[in-house]
C-alpha cells in the first residue's frame, strides 16, 4: 500500500477505534494529478468501508472550488461523476467555501474528486467524513410541551435522542427571538435512511464542526416518516435564513426535494408543527408581513428561497406552499379545537372577573395577576386570537361577536383557567 493510502487508512481506523465520528482528510493541490484524459483528479481515497450506519462527507476550502466526485463500492461499478454543490445554507459570516453535506451508501469503499477547471485548485481541500457507527444514535423517547394556545405542540424527539452520548451541547447563551415568520427548508440530503436520528446528528456535526456555527442551524427538523427532532428549539435564533435569522423559526424537512416531493407523512407533521407555532405567536398562515431582519415582505410561512438565492426547499416542494399554508389554516380551524374537551376548568386562584356577563358591546376582563388570553366559540373556533402582552385588565370590544356562549382561555404564569361568558344581541 502506498504511503498516502496507508495514512488515510490509519487515520480512519484510529478514529473509529476510539469511537469518534468525524475525521478530516486534506488533499493538497499537488495531489490532483493529470490523467490520460485532460482532467485533474485525485487518487481514490480508500478504504472507507468501516462499520457505520450513517455516512456522509462535506468538503471545505479557503477558495472557491469547482469539483466533482464519484464513489465506488466493493465489486460494483463506479458511480457517475456528480457536481459538488456549494452549501445552500451558508451564513453571511462563513469564512470558507463549504459544500453541501452528502450522504453515501454505507457500502462505499472509496471516493475520488476531479477539478472541473483544467488547473489545480488554489488551496488544499479538506474532506470531512462524518460517520455514525451502528447503534450510535437512537430515537428512544418522545416529549410534548403543553400549550395554552388552541393547537398543541406535536410530540418530538429531543437532543438526547439524536445525540445519546451528550456531546452535542446546546449554545450556552442562546439568542431569544420573537417569531414572526416560519421558514421551511429541505436538507438537500438523502431521501432514505435507516437512522434519521443519525442523520440529524450528522447535520449537527456538519453545522458545528465544518461550518463553525454555534449549534445545528434549524429550530426543528422533520423526517420523511413524520417524526420531529428538536434542533435549537423554540424561540431561539437559528442559522438558516441567509444571515437574517431574527424573527424566524427554521424547520428543516429531511430529504432532497430537488429530486422528489416530500412524503405525505412528513407534510402532515409539518402542518401540525406550523399550526402550533402560528397559534402560539398569533400568525395568520396565509398572510404576508414585513420581516424586519431581512427588510422583506414575506409570507408568514415562507420557503428559504424567498429570502435569498437558493433552490431550498426544492423545486418539487416549493410549489406546494400555497396548499401548505391553507392546510395549516384549516388545521387550526378544524382540528385544534379538539383539545378543548374540558371547558369547565375554572381556576379560582386567578380571581378572574368578567363584566358584564351577559355582555353586548364590551366586556371587561380583570384578574389578580397579569394574563394572556384567547377566546373560542361554542364550536371550538377561535374568535379572538391569543394576546401577546400580559395585562391585569382589558376592555374587549365584542361588537362583531354573534349571540351565543363563548369560552375565555386565560393563562397567567403556569396557571390556567377557562371562563364562560354569553353575548346577547337585540332582536
Ligand atoms: Zn434552506
């Protein structure tokens, strides 16, 4: 075995023996050789066949590169050359040229690169291999946060589920953001996997150890089977929207929707996730509004490409967005009401008063503590959305309410109460 290959073999073996999951290999410009044809190629980088469940790589370079790669498996023919694309989720502060994260078959034994321009790259290329050993990541528990808005937060897998070795720390000082826009992405990665938690962990490795970000870029990730994974979590400013992340919640649909449309199971869970957050922060899913960080008027539910030049969330997904926004709106109207099964849930501790009750034009709500609230009618439809600012007292104009019974949902700190009132109309 030649020294070059021996070195790689040693590096990879060493890494896996010690249980780490990321290693890098540098190919210097001089290691691109001119073959009989006019292409400058690297030698085959091999062997890569070490026990692993999820296997990916990304290339990093100080200067812009124009590369293709191909792979080979044992006893099988060599793949077609494929362009190495620039990472569509890079941030404005990123120092390096970084490719997308490419997921490879675990049977891949070697990889080779060629430079599309007939001269050597100007700087070394760093190949970052990310491998999740078999049995490393597993989805083992589900959490669900209760919510006092009309839509419950769907269940999700938390960080410990996709990073059971607890070596994927959260940011110690996360920047909190007040969400006004929900931004949907695709991962531009593989459409199939036997271990989606391992894919999430791979993306964390890519964002933190290759891109150099503080944490995984997205707030939430959804796999093709419709499972949700916690990324940065709720109301934390992420790194996903063209460097203008304030005011956004970023959701990444795992898969590549340049090549196929998302699965129904994933779209259904995305709809529930967007419905919960729309309800939580009082977003109308079919509206557009000003997003101050980007200076753009955006749909409240937008695709990444509405913020800057990228194919994300993919040509076979983005055309479905009008339908998605309507589905979120319908979900809030039709399905969220089912959580209001217990409407006799008064909490005496809050000392709430409604006056007058029955009411005609106005109703005054007072409480011993500051509160936020929303109102539904007797069919469970939201008549007045959740308020954002907590007050002790509010005088509410109910001119537009038709005659009937209504339920006031009040939240104060961790306490919660439901109060019934009646609206009368003169005949
Ligand atoms: Zn994106």
